C-alpha cells in the first residue's frame, strides 16, 4: 500500500512540475515576443543546416520532406510575427 502511494506521489509531483514548466514557458513567450522571434530564427537556421546535411548525406526522401515542411512552417510563423495583419 505504501509503495503504491509513493509511486502515485512521484507521478503526481512529476506531472505538476511538467504542467508548471509548460505554463511558465508559454507565459514567457507571451511576455517576450522578441525572444520568441529570435528563437524562431534560431530554429530556422538549425532546420536549414539539417537540410544541407541531409542533401549531402542523401537522407531518406520522407525525412527531407518533413524537414522541408517544418522549415516552411517556421517561415510562416516568422512572417506572421513580422506582419501580424
């Protein structure tokens, strides 16, 4: 009985930490839009580097298509931040 309680306690605490960290990250991004923009630019650069590496190493077509789609999504998010009309 005590073992089950200990396991549930650990799971509960872990879940609470996860939820609070997630909420804090969302709030931080909302309060600091320039930081979110910088993060998007960094993410775009990383995806671009992965695409270059994938072409050089002849990665699977599905993987390359996924990277291209993710890069297009990041570009769309950057465009929305530049002109939020």
